[in-house]
C-alpha cells in the first residue's frame, strides 16, 4: 500500500489488515475474536499473545483459574490457551467452567513437560489440542488459524456473532 492508497482507504480497511477476521456485524459493530491466555508465566504470555495477534485475535491475559472464569463470564472469548498446571488449579477446571456457556470455546493446553500421558488425558477430557512449551514456531498459529477459518467466518456469514 502506498501513501495515496492510505489516504483514500477507510479506517476499517486498515483494521482488517491487522485483524483479518475483523468483520462488521449486521448491527454495525466490529467483531474481533478474543483469545484468553491463562498462565502466570510472563514469557509464556508474551509468546502466546504474539501468536494470537498474528492470527488476528485480540489476546486477553489471565494468571489464574479464578481470573479466567471472570473473563469467560464477562467477555466474548473465542479461544482459550491455558497452561497445564496453574497456582489455583489446572486446565481441567477451566474446561468445566467454559462448558457452562452455550458455545464453549476450544481450549488448547500448553505444557512445559510435554508428557504423552498428559497429552492423552487432556484430549480425553475435551481439550482442543495439547502443545509442549516452548512452542514450535507457527504451531499455535496453525491451530488457531484453522479454527478461525472453520468457525468464526462461518458464524459471521450466518449472522450468529451479534
């Protein structure tokens, strides 16, 4: 985009370059999917938050299950990335809390150990996916992008996001 294009394009077109899944609902509101990042580890938050931003999601950060439950109750969360073990519980408690909503967001578990038994347990309990930390570059983006392409765009096309 050159300077002339920038002068004649709308603010919405600039936003859609940053947030590719930004859409205007039938009521005229902009919708940007939000991803809840649940971990007390600041480095992990930064890495996961950056991955969500690269996918066009707005990251919402939480350090505990209690804080995450508050965000789930008061915000429209499209995706959850949660550390396997937290100071006040585990991803399993957050899975139970998120299932209380009409359309529970998928939850990806992030583990610093990456043990296979933990992987199978998380998938059996309903986790969307399970990744070892540190993340392989692009791995979380691939999972989130695939989910957004299949679900978020479809919901907007059917008018279910407003």
